[in-house]
């Protein structure tokens, strides 16, 4: 078992793309025009775009129950000029817990890279899976604006 107590030998999509995660479980710091958080699902026709004045944008998924999360798939919006270049992932072990960041093998906050090619999903697996009820994607570097689509990878607990 890993240091975090989370095991997931074969991570699978947790339900952003296929709608298993319902719209009311997806929130964001802001949304631009007709691009709300609920459009942030992988391979959606639109995508989530943060408001232009949002200096600390994030998009968050409430998993409703403790879930082993092992990684994130992100995708750039083809029809959007903005480009998220890097992001961090934070999570809550329980809804009432404080946020913690996903770390690298040395315990430092991990910064993930997003693909710059349009429409090509990029999978970033964590060095160690985490058990989370809430997962937040926090863009840290972007060009022109913040917009993306995502899927969470992991294993549901039985």
C-alpha cells in the first residue's frame, strides 16, 4: 500500500466525460459568458472558461464520497484563444477538511504541464494516488486566458 493509503492499479475515468458526475457537482471560481464549469467535461463541445478578471481561477469536482484519484486528463479548447500551460491539483479528504496539494515524490507541490496542441488530451498521473472527496484544478500559468476540459482518473471504492 502507498504512503497515502490509496491503491489504484488500473485508473479509470471517474465520470466527467460520460456524465456520471452530475452538473451540480462541478463548480468553478468564475465562468465566462456561456462557458460554465459544467462545460469543463473532457471532449465536450465547449469547455470551461474562467472570467477574464479572475486572478486565481480553479475548477472543482465534488466526488460525493471518498474516491481514489490517480491523475487528470486535460484538453485545450480548440475554439478558444486562451491556453492553460500549467496547473496544480488540490483535494479534500473529507468535505470539511482543508485543501491539500498533490505532491511529487519528494513531497513538493507538483506542477503539471498541459499540452499546447488543440484537441489532444494529455494524461498526468500522480506520483501517488490520493483519497479525495473533492478535487480542484488550479491553473498557475496561462497565455491569453484560462479555459480547459478535464477528466479525473482513479478507482471508486466498493
